[in-house]
C-alpha cells in the first residue's frame, strides 16, 4: 500500500486483519519509498521482502505522486504485470483518464464511511485473490 494518510492506512490494515489475515500488508508513505520497496533499493535492499502481488496506490502524495509511480511501473517490462489499484480521494475525471491511460487495473474512490471503506478493501482483496497472476 502506498499512502500517506494515517487514517486510511489504519482502516486498510484493519480490513486486512479481518478479511485477509494470511496476506501481509506492507505500507510505504510516498512514491519514492514505493519505488525503493518495489526495486529493493535503499532501506529495502533486503531481497527477502517479497515482490508485491497487488499495489494499492494513492495519487496525492508527497515527493512523487501516484501517477508518476504508476507511469514508471507500467513502463518497466518486469514490473508492468503487477496489478495496481488506485485507491484515492480524487474524483477528478482527468486523474481517472490518466490512470487508465497509464495502465491502472482499477480506480476506486475511497469511501468516506468507515464500514464502506472496509467493505471496499475486502472486495478488492477477494477479487484479486481469485485472479490467476503469472509469477
């Protein structure tokens, strides 16, 4: 998960603990840190950290925004198959269009209601757990 909002991180963690206890949720807080994590650079040089099987990506973040992270991932032949779900507060049509033009797999506006947010994260996890992704 790439997000700088502590409340959203907490809600997503709770949803994972409740609905997906077997999956580990790794959290990074900005675009630069996300790329370090994905490419095992900087503080994430440890190769024992598994490659992400799904990325929840916010758009509005410090340092590097989510659209730039998405652009870099989808331009990398080795990383472009990692499913990316934009999970953001942005309802801007231009953000949606650009996200899909860059190759996002899904664009979801974060529900404001706690219960609906939990349900959304649970549904996303269920959907992607049923998909057969290449290794």
